[in-house]
């Protein structure tokens, strides 16, 4: 069984077909900067879209551990496909914060509806009778080309206080998409720009962004729908990178097999494999903590630290593998260079940087507030 293949639960029943098709179309998808329709259909059929959808709506209401294993397994074949799988599942989880009527609207055609989320607050919404008028531009909306619905974050002005943030759900057909995604890696994720000119969004298709951050869901009591954002933000983006790093390790092995070995090359290969395995263990620890509902402050800080650490380990490993493989691994016909570009691009995400999330939160959990004097002493934190 390939490294990263999930156990025979949840998504495991169908993930092998996704892996096979992702591998078959990976090179073309990278060249065309779009997933093959067969791969998109396979993602839907495998259950990524329904993984976090409420059981009462026909969804799987699955675990983070099962999703993580499946995403890593797909990432071994194609990082872009794994990214789409992870974002599709987690965007639906965010949409589960919608009021019950809104959820019934989004999933009216079944639990395999694909949702694409724009997390960066980029638009503006003004109150209207029965809802809001929404307009704006959202960058980096992954998977929007094949989504059925989009979930977008926008500021709502208030004359008596600073603007507050809400999410708004719209059918993708009501938006325009600009093909702006041109990053060197994760080329086939379709992380393009969404433009909304001036659309009415009824009240039942909106919810307060604070629910996502705190994990308190007013519309659902399901465990997966009540998770603080710091517990899963990094996990969403790092698992595809870990899968792609495993693919890079295998690809590098094909270049080195049968060639003369030196102690230096053997050590470098072993070190890269150890870094990747460490990254995978950190992501699995995070997923297990979410499934166990361990949301104490030290645990949330550890989750952010783990995600940033896993990203750094995966990136360091693929750089080692590229240097080890030489020019052969940089050939456009060889998959190693694609895995390398995918991992470097994925791990550049702001949610995976120490300086923007993990560093501050983990230091606070370990040492206390930044302005605390030495007499306060360190706070106990998880390892």
C-alpha cells in the first residue's frame, strides 16, 4: 500500500480512483493550468465535497483524520488535485455555518455540491431589505472554475462602530471569474479571482465571520462544524504539500535507482525522507487533536506551530531531493520538478508562516504575553 493511503474508512473506499486519474492527467493539468474534467468528477464521486456536509443533508459528516489521509494520498500523485480536494471539503465545512435554510438552499441538489471559499475579506456588503447587496473582488478562490457555489467574506459598514465581517454564499453562475492565477506551482488549482458586481444575498445565505474564528456554530451542533479556525487553518493547506513531498521522494528515487551511490547521497536521501515523515506526523497529530476536540489554548498554539513546521520540513526536503537528483530532476518531462514547484508554492501560504501565525501564538502559550515581566514565569504548553 503506498505511503499515505488512508485506512478503509470514509474516503478510502474511492480515493484510489482519484489517485489513478490524478496521476494520469497530472502533467497535462500542470501544462493547461486546470484540472481534467475526469479528475473533478472523481473528486466529487469520492466524497470530498460531502465529507463535512451534515448527515441530515446526506453528507458524511466525516473526520479530519480521514480527510487528511486521503488528501495526502492524492497529493502523492498530484499536488494540485490534493489542494482542490482539501479546499473543497473545508469550504463546505465553512458553509455549514449558514442558517439551516441557507444550508438547505446550498445543498438542494445533494451533498456533492462543490463550494469554493474566498477567505480574504475583500468585498463590501450593505444592508438591504431581507439581506445584503454584495459587491467586490476576491483573489485566490481555489477551485472556483468547477464550483457550484462560492462563499465570500466581506465587510458590512455600521454607522456606530467599525465595519464587521460576514460570509456570503452565492451561486457561482452569479459571479464573474478572472483567470488571474499564474503561480509557478499548484498550477491546476484554479485559484482565480471572483468578481461580484452588485448581487442581492438573502439573509439566510450569510453568517458572521466570528463564528468561523471561534468555532461556535449557531446552526449546527456537529463536531466538525464547531471547530476554532486556528485548529484547522494550517492543516487545510499543508496536507496537500506533505502528499506532494512524498511524491517527490518517490520521483527522486526513480532517478537514483541503479546509479552509483555515495555516502553523501545516501545520507541526503535518508534525511529528506525523515523530514517528510516528520511533516506527515505533525499533520496527523493536528487532525487527531481536532477529532478529539482538544481546543485548549496551548493545543491551538501547537496546531499552528505544527502546520508551520510541517510546511518548512516538506519544503526543505524537496529542495534536498532536487539538489540530490541533479539536472535530471529538473527536466520538464520528469515529475520531480512539478512536485518541487507545488510544495514550494503551497508552503508559501500565509497560514503556514511562523511570522504570521505560529510564532506569535506559540510564544504566547509558552512564555505568556509579550509584555509580561520575568516574574510571571512560563506557561505550561503541550509538546
